[in-house]
C-alpha cells in the first residue's frame, strides 16, 4: 500500500500519528548521524543483522510505503532467511550490504523526509480508509501506528547492539504501549499463557516509562475471554514487575526470559502466582 492510494480532503500535518512518525523519523536520523562509521558493522539481537542492516530495513519499508520499487537480490544463501516473509524483508537489506554508512545515512534522511511530506499531504479521509495491516484489517491510521512501533523497535535494536540506551520515554513509547502492547496482552494472557477463568493479571512497567496494564479472564457463554480490565484489581492472581526496556525486548522476541533475568536478576519479579506470571513473560513475543 502506498501513500498515493489515499487522497484526503486536506493536509494532515496535525494528525497525531503523523506527529508520532515525524518524531520517530527524527530520532532514527539523529541516531544514524551519531554512530561512528566503525560501529556500523556491529551485530544486533536480530539474527544476521548488523546496525547498518537495521537502517537498511527501515529505508526499504519506507520506500515501499512511497510506492518506490527496487531490485530484489538473491537471499537464499543467508542462513537466517528461512521463509518467504523473511526473504521479502531481507531483500532491501541485502541490496545495501555493500553501501557505506555515508550512503545509508543520506538515503535514510532523504527517504524519511519524503515520507514525512507524503504523510503531511495525506488528508483525514486517507487515514480513515480501510487498510491491510500486519495485525489484520484496520484503517491506514492503524497501519501507521504499527509503523511507529516497528521503527522504534529497530531503533532499539541498534541501541542495544551498540550499548547506547535511549529513547525509552516520551510520546512514541507511550503510543507503542497504548496502541500495540495493550492490544496484544489479552491474547497473551488468555490464550498463550492459558490463564484460567477468574484470573486477574497486572503488569507493572518501571522507568524510564511507567505504566500499568490489568487483564481479567472471564467465562462468557461457556467460553473463556480475556480483556483489559477497567481498573486495577486490588489482589490480582499475579503481578509482574518489569522494566520497560526488558519488557519490550521480550515483546519483540529479541531475548528470552532466562537470558533477560540472567543479565539482570532484578529485571523481572512476580507477586502472587509466579507460575502464571512466568508463563506470561515466557510468551510475550508478538512481533515478527
């Protein structure tokens, strides 16, 4: 799907998701400019991907959003490419593996500037339009909120590869938690972790961003249903306390629970049913 598929009635510079994407574009470009050339080949948590590869991926997806085609080089020789989806994602990365950091920085800045302009010119009707999204049918606005999430996650991949923590608070992070994480938690608690009917779960995230999510599991017409609770229960079945960085790395499948706890024994703790709590933490991954 491209920007030109949506024609709105007026410009959308004040559209909240445009402001979020614009802020994330700025963060990505600033980070790329901060990293010395010598560090661009450092490995990240993503199999087979270096710091440079993460930026190349961002360029490739945003060029696709602009409707810009490019060559698709062979990728079957790469050990971490094992299905059609990973091959599709890998193509723009492989295409740029011989590029210099200077070339990547320039293309990244140009691509994101063009995307910003296209988004600002897209009217409200375009953002309200029905659209495919990686999470299922939704609106183009929903799709762009997922783009905020994806870009921020890959920014964090780069930061972890370089031991350069940052951007763990602010509007983008709040959007990721509200629009992406909150929607996934009921499925994780009720289906993946198999929390029983009657269970209540509280996830407490600690700094730099603090947030609390409560999920309740009820039996409705003989079927188990998990949903976000309207309020935080006084005595939940289990409470999970976890820092936002570790939590999001687990949500992104970047690290497993044992590795996270091994690296930082205080990163995750449980109050109440720690078996259920650990089952939830073990199944947090919900992004590709």
